[in-house]
């Protein structure tokens, strides 16, 4: 990662811990962070755990990322940092956000979990911000591991010290399970056992999310909020889907992760090909269609973690795909302000684009592009009705 980014990197067990470290390092207790409401709910709880208030931004219906021009001036004057999403690997307006942050004298923190290999021009995502957090659990197909890449290498020692304070002791059993889980996942897919395994997990209550969002547990969240910053007070939310998010990795797991990282470039190439195929369909989000338009060189096609297809009756299509053995994850619906409410977040001043995007986006793994093309042609979902331009103009007058 140092070679790819030209930055010093701090190894961490997970991207969520990397984001927490960045927030603690560069944001004062009680401050506020501008972020997209179309985001993993874990990130909401990471921000809260750091003793900060999430301020939810208007988003672009093209890609679900922060719409820099739609953020009111009053909001820019009130926030203490910006956290990007790079949703599904589509880049945020990193240059515009960095310019704004420099003007306001606040840090830009890049959540690049979905965006290893994504570039803006020839500049990698992860090189625009004060710091950038990466995940190995996405493109590298691991079950943990990540990096925090600070702009100033002088910050590395302080970040390592804070990380070490938060790490839980390594466990050989947990390392072995984490190392073998990707192998088991590949076997399930290769043997076409996704549907029976998924149904069995649902029947046994082994899934931590019954819906797209986890349970909010308002009473417990209110109690935890009184003790922030305190990562352990928020552990029940931050650990969802990754209980080892702060567990130190032993030699066995690091070796397995190193092997998976060695195949990263091949993975990125396959993702570019799948993104181009899915991005050329009538369902692809407008931002994806633009990214794969005729004349765009292959090296500039983003190697998306998921390709957002915008379809009517998305939830019905998700259910039908599950019956075919395709489980759709990373659906971020409803937006975080509708999920958490004004007690815990500052709602977006222009929420309709986020609601529209979250309600219609079907995230598709580009590594499964050809199979998904066959299923989509058979199911023939209707493309989502475009969000009326007048809605966006009416929502945030004077921006």
C-alpha cells in the first residue's frame, strides 16, 4: 500500500478501526463530521463512538456520494471534518472536497474501503485526504485487515500508539477461522450452495441483520452516547458483521492476508471488466454509465466493489435473486438520517436524492457480472424512474 499510495501506512485489523483512529486523531471531542447518509450503518456508530455528531450531507443521485455544491454554506461553517464514502468504489468529488476543507481549515478523511484501485484522473483515491482508511475485506476478499494512510508520515507513531491501546489480544483459533472463512465462502459459491447455506443461517438466527440496517437499540444507544468517546461502549454496534474488528492479527492470519493481497491487481482487472459490462445496461446508475462510456480507457474504468443498478421494486428483485442463490448485500436503505433520527444525527437539509438512491440501488458484484446479466435479462426489472430535477432544486434553496 505504501508503493501504491506513496504514503506511510499503519496496519489495522479493520477499516472501521482505521476510521475511528482517524477521527480520534484529527477531530476534537464534541465536534461534527459531514458524511453521506447513504453509507454503512457501522460508520455512523464509529463516528458516534469517537464522540462526534454525524452531519448528513445532500448526495448526488448519480452515485450516492456527497454533492459538494448542494451543501449549504451554514453547514460548511459548522462542521469540523468531512468523511467520504466512495460508495461502492465510485469516487467522491475528492478534489472539490479537499479544496473546501482547506478553505475551512478542517481535515478531509477518506473512507476508501470500497475504493482500492479507484483513481481520479491518474491520482489514487486515498491520496487526497488528511488520512485515508482502507479495507482488505472488500477487493482482497479477506475477512478483516486494513490500513490507515496519513498524509503526514509524522502522524504514524501517534496512530500506532492509539491503535495498540485499542487492540484486543490475538487468538489462534480466531485467526484460523478468519483465514479459512474466505476459502469456505469460495467453496460454497463453487458448489452452488449459497441458497441452502443462506436459508440455514436465517433459520438458525445466525445473521446479525434481519433487514438492510441493524437494530438501532435506542435506549442502549442513548446510554452509550453519554460515555463517548468510548469504543467499547459502542461495541455492540461497531462489531456487527466483523466481531474481530479490533483483534490483533497473528502470523497465520497476516500470511493469509499477504497472499490475498498478492492477487489484488488481477482482482482489479476482473472488476473493471465486470463494471464495464454492467455499466452499459439500462439499469446502471448514471455515474457508472458515465464512468464506462465509449472512449473511456480500461485503466480509467473504476474497479467497483459493487455496481449500483437502479431498479423499481428493488426489494422484490432482491427476494427473487435470493431464490436463485444470489444474496444481495451492502444495501444502505434507509438513509442514515431516516434510520437514526435527529436525536443522534443532524439530518440532511435535502434528503430526497439519498432516499431515492437508497430505495432503488441494487449493488451487484462485478465479479458475477455475466451470471447477473443472465438473471437480469430473465427477471427483466424496470429501471427506476429518474428523480425529478425540480425535486433537487426545491429541496435546498439558496445553496
